[in-house]
């Protein structure tokens, strides 16, 4: 992957997570809030309230997404294949949090996202496994961000 491509991918991830700028938008509408500002706007009760019986809450989507980003960060830090032992089922479970715990969770999630964005800009060898994985990370963020936006709208 060329440095320009890596930078472009990091730019899209930044827009999805921090929000759109007014001059150039690639995925969101101008001045749309990103995933992290949306999560910060919720209190713990709102975040943990499922939109209906048997459906996942915004917090559960965020926890699942944070887990997947943490695996990418482990891989970027040199762990050969953290995905081989991933526990995707438990990635959907989040402990009950109070408002302070929720904001700490969002802070930690933002840190994971910043680390991954930084890793995308580091020179590395990309292969048939890692390149689609990097691209999928932005799609995965976009998917769950959209789901979380819809959950928030349906529970207000």
C-alpha cells in the first residue's frame, strides 16, 4: 500500500470517528459529528438502552467495535495473529457502567482509534491478509457508527 493510500485510509477513519470537516467530506455530511462525539453525547443509561427486545444497545456496538480495533492495534504492534483467538461473542458484552465509567470507556475507545489511525500511517508490508483487513476496519467503523446513530435516534 502506498503512503498516499495509507494516508487516505487514515483520513477516512478520522472523519468517521471525529467528524466531518466543512471543506472536504468523504463519507459524512459537512460538519456531521463522528462516532466519538456521538458516544460522548450519550449518558450511560442512553448508551446502554437497547432499541428493542433482543436488539443491541449503542454501548454494545461500541464495545464490539472497540474490541476489533484493539485486535488491529495488537497486530500493528507485532502480534502475529490476534484474530486467531478472538472471542467475538464476548465482544458484544459490556459491563453495566455509570456515567463516569461510560465516559472512561469512550476515552479508552478514542485512544484505541487514535492508535490504529497512527498505525495506518506507519510504513509496513501489506499482503493479501493485512490490506483487506485495514480497508475493512474503516468499513466496520462506518457500519457500526451508522447502527449506533440509528439506535440513538430510535431511543430519543
